[in-house]
C-alpha cells in the first residue's frame, strides 16, 4: 500500500474536528429539546398558545395558525423564551445552527492548507445557511 | 432464527398497518379530522405520534430509507396536521437523524467531505428555493402540494423498487471537474478486507441533478437520501458505501437550509415536533439492533408498498377523489 493510499484511507483533520463538534452539538441539542419539552408540557412555564387550543388549529394553514394564535414568525420567538412553547425553539435553533459552526472549522482548515477552492465553497455555504437562518427569505407569512 | 426474523418484521409492519387502519384520521375528510382532533385531549396525538415515529424509525433503518421520506407522506395522510406543519417537522426529523449519523460516518471516512461540500452547496441553495415555492403553493391551495407530494412519493417508491445500485462502479477516466475538485478517495472495506479507491465521473451532470434534488427536498420537506444515493452512485460513480454515507451527511446540510425557511415561517409546532424527532431517533437506535436478526430485504419491499399506498392516498386527498377513504 503506497503512502498516498494510506493518506486517503485516513479522514482529514478537519473531518475529525467536524465529527467531534457534531457529536457534542447533536447530543446537547437533543438534551435541550427534551428538557424544554418537559418544561413546556408540565406547565412549569406558561405557554403562549394554550395546549388545549392547538389541536383545534393544527389542521389550518400556517398563516391562519399564526394569525389566530398571535404567534410571531422569523426570530420573533427569541423575545418569547419565557413562554414554555417558544422555549422549545432553543433546541431547534441549536440543532439547525450546528452545521454553520462546523463549517467555520472547515474554512479555517482549508485556508490553512491554501485550498482556496474549498475555502470559497465553505464560505459560500456559510453565507447561504446564514441567509436562510436570518429570516430575510420568506419569513413574512401574513 | 428465520421464524424470529419473519415474526419481528411482520410484527413491525403489522403494527404500522393496524395503526394506519385504525387511525381516526385515516378515514376522515380534512374537516372531520380537524373536528376529531379537537375531541381528544391535547396529549392524545403527541403520544400516538411518538409511538408511530418509534415504529417508523425502526422500519426506516431496516428498509434503508431516511425517516423524512416515510414521515411526511404517512403523517400528512393519517394525522390531523396541516401539510405545512408536517413538512416543517419532517425536515427537522430528517435533520436530527442526519446530524446524529454524521460523526460516525465522517470518522470512518465513509462520508467524504470533498465530495459532499460542492454538492451540498448546490442542493442547499435549491432546497431554500424549493421551500419557498412549496410554502407559496401551499398558501395558494394546499391540495396542489398534497397532489405533487403524492406523485413524488409514488415516483420514489418506483425508484426504490427499480434502481439497482452498484457496489463498486468502474470509473476508467475522471472528468476535468471531478479532477479539479479532487473528488477521489479511499476507504477500508471491512467485509472484503481491502482498501477501495474511488474517483468520480460525469461530475457536471451529477451536480446539475442536485438542483432538482434540492428543490424536491425543500418543497416537500423530505430528506433526499432516496435521490442522493442513485446520483452519487449510478451517475457519478462513487462506491455504494461512500454514496450512502455521504448522502446521509449531505442531508444535515441540505435540510438545515430548508428547515430554517420552514422554522422562520412558523411551521414547526413544538407539541408535534419533539415527539416526532425523539420517537424517530429512538426508533433508529432500536432499528440498528434489530437489523442484526431481521430480514431487511423483505421489510424493504413492505416499506415500498406502504410508500405506494401513502403516495396514492396523498394524490387521492389532493384531488379530493375520496377513493381511499
């Protein structure tokens, strides 16, 4: 087995850092999801939308649902974290932000290797994910 | 042992089918469903959903398909939730599953970052556009999305049935784009006790296919493993193991971008989302254990049959035919 082949068999250092970050992030995210859900359903924190009301509304489209429950869209949930239902968004956002954090590691790794094509691809992906996360695109539902 | 295999597989599929048959939402129209949902206490549907997703998670692993592709058609067909919420949660379900699988695949060098990154960039841009288009169409008339979803699901079932993936495709000459991007690698095959070197071809065509894959993933809230694997394996020539692992890893990026669009629009209701995510993840863990003693091929055919039914049901619901209840 030649040296190139041996090198190819090993995951790159960035790949290992990416994997390590992901493992911590995923389990932290799942823990946050479960913990905040328990807080929500046990009523430790009051909910913004009464739980008995939700089954009457979850058959309606999202615009109608938001209007009838006076719920925010975009990052509006961040101002309502003292409400049990919106507290759950911490877990969702945590999971959905993991990829952006992991990509920052890739940008550092590829730029150190002077692999400018992959640095550019990773930077572009961060931009795309950040734009999606920002709520600029299509957050206005009503 | 064969009896145990048949019994365990039959039990799982049977549970799912019995649930579907007895599900109060299955035989009702949209209005009846909404009214029916309100009859039960708020905790009724989340508990049912949790166990449903647990079984779904087991079956998904055993059938070798993603959770999202089963979740969206089945939950939209048999639960009282609007398709907007089902798609939003479907993406979160697929995202959580992909994130959880990612580390192991990256460490074993099965998921390849160099292959995943360019593909992910294209797929995530178009999954955002797909999500926006899907939400726009759904606001116009949810039946349009329901019908298109049904057609897509039937198409996926046919694809799963017909596609004959190749374990180690032969790539004689790498194309210029694949060469420039460095789309090659090697992995250790435990079964064959050998290192397998690979490279891609038809890279431009493959990258173009991810425009369509991204659109469909975003529009319907489906994880897109069913499309990623054939494109990576059959079209671009990556070995099957690398294709499956890279596809799973890809979902963690593609689904992130579309999930943000749905989340920002308010399509993720925590009461539905958390039992779905946790149920499917637990189910996947159990599925991996059962996989050792079950007969995956038979289960795969049964799941394809369930997908056919769910797709036809979605078309029936979207067109308002009422032929399937």
